C-alpha cells in the first residue's frame, strides 16, 4: 500500500492512498463469490452463475462493498503508521476502483498538533473579596417573606388589583394570523380549569386586568382582547382573542411580618437575629463559591491563550452542539417548548462559538498537563462521581453505571475527572491574589 501525506495546515491533513490491484482483485473475487451464492439470474441454476456475469450484473454493488471494506482498514493503518489521531472521521473522496487496477482515494481529516502548555507554575489569578452587605441580607430575608406568603379567601368585596383570581377559562383566537391559517370551524378553543391569575401581574395579556376587576365568585363573563403585533407570545401576536371566564374563587396574598415568630415558623431559629445570622452565613458561602468560580474561569481563560494554532472545526462544532443541547435541556426542565421560545437558533449558535473555542482550547491544554503529570481518576473517584450522578437523577448507582457503560459514557466521566484533577493541581500551584 502506498501513502502520501500532505499538510494543509497545522490541523488539517490530507492522505492519498493506493491499494495494490492484486489486493483489490482478491477482494472483488471474494465478494463476487458471495453474490453468486444467492443471485437469481434466468437461465442459470443458483450458485452456478459465471463470475463474469455476476460482476457485470452487480458491478456497482460489488465495488461499493469492496471499497467499504478496504478503505477504512487502509486509512486506519496509514494513520497508525504516522501516529495521527483524527478528531473526527476522515472525509473520503476521489475514489477510483476498477478490477485489474489499484484502488486510489484521498482522505482529509483534522488533528490536534503537539501542545506546549508552557510553565504552569506561573499563573496569577484574581479573586474578588468576600463581603456580605446588610442590604443583601435584607433582600434575602424579604425573599423568604415572599416565598412564605399565604393566600386567604376574600369575602365581602369584589376582585381588585393585587388579588389572585381562580378561573375556569376558555380562550379562542377569532381573528389575526393564527385564525387565517386554519379553515373555518377547525380552530379549537383553548380551555383551562382552575387557573390562578394575579390581577396586575406583568405577564397578563393587555387589558385582561381591567376585565377582572369588579368580579365576584361565580360571576361569568366573556370579552375580547387584541394582542399587539410585537407581543412576546408569537402565536398570539397580532390576534384578537375571545375569553369566556367563570370565577371560582378570589384570594388575597398575605405576606407575614418579619419578626421572631416568622423566624421560628420557617426553621429551628430562636429569634429573628438567629435567622439573620444564618442568612448571612449562607450568603457568605455563596460569595465564596462565586469567587471560586471566577478564579477557575480566569484560569480557563489563561489556559486557552496558550493555544496558538487554529482549532479543528470539528472540535468547536461539537462543543457548540453540546452547549445548545444543554440550553435546550434547561428549557425543557422549565417546561418551556424550545420551538416556541422565540429564539433565533442560528444566531444563538453563533453566539456560542467564542466561548466554545475558549473551552476547547483550555481542555486541550488541561489534557496535555494531565498526560504529563500522569493524572488519572481512581476507581473510588469514579464510584463517587457515579453516585453523585445517581443522586441527581434519582436512580440507583448501579443502573446509572450500566446505562453509561452501554452508551460508552464512562470514558466521558473519566475525562471529566481527569481534567478536574489537573485543574486542582494548577490551582494549588497558582498565585491567587484578592482584588
């Protein structure tokens, strides 16, 4: 087998391969024999069709099978001889194959050139000071108050601004973009039972609050609202919508007083001062964790700056895909339909390119440092990480491990642990300055 390598760039390579004709012909004859055992051609008994006729009748299929058997093995051998490790499957093109001739083709691929991480004893990282302001404590306490609010039924008066009103509600688009897309009589009303709406909430449709004020329990009302063309909910923008509502209940949100009794109600606190102390400690812990994240982020940035070559596009695209998939997963966890989230996905992907490039650069340097320092996770490290996976997923650790092994995910977990060890090593040797 003849091979010729060409450097297109630091990361892009091309290899031209020629497989000898005798190897090609031997494979063609073997595949022809396989076809001949099952081929049904008029005038010939099964298994008795001459090879020449089989090769004429099934030429394309035979050559296709030969190339798909010989080419991957030839590429793998050529890459192994030159010690190349492609970041993605090589792109095969310019394939020429005929019986009696050598099989020639070209494979292009991307690879990562040798990386010099430089002196990684010299990192200087900035850490913000840890401080908890009284205003932050007050804000956290007020948030606790808001979350502890209760809803008491309203009696003896009509609904007013700030009340929460419980409705059976039917909504139907009667004109506008959505109604014109659907044939008359086929646009189904949207019905909800026992929906709670706060009168005056920012998310309410324009004009909806005015229709609710003054209603009483068991009141029935129908009305229409016109949505502006720039409304946040795209399927309702520019439409006129008919509402039919029946009031089931009216409630008023009651926020408790910030006092000793409130502190005792929400936890094992002797008084308000004890609660305030706990909130201060929690805020300090959060500030420390945030400071740690900022230090790590600066380390990642400085690591990325040590990669001086253009990154393989396959690695960047893979990281962009991962970030988009992670964002979609978070939307689904929040019960938001990604298709209806009014997001320009092409623009969003482009926004991910720069942070993706930085992440790939830093990962390449970290991997090289881990290799040089012979860092690898122990079985105990792996077991602990899988236990954390299982706890988050609410599943048995054995089931999580079996699933990861089935999907080839154990290697990804080990890579993450190895990188974490390298990061901890770098942080332990870095100079961290409080700024």
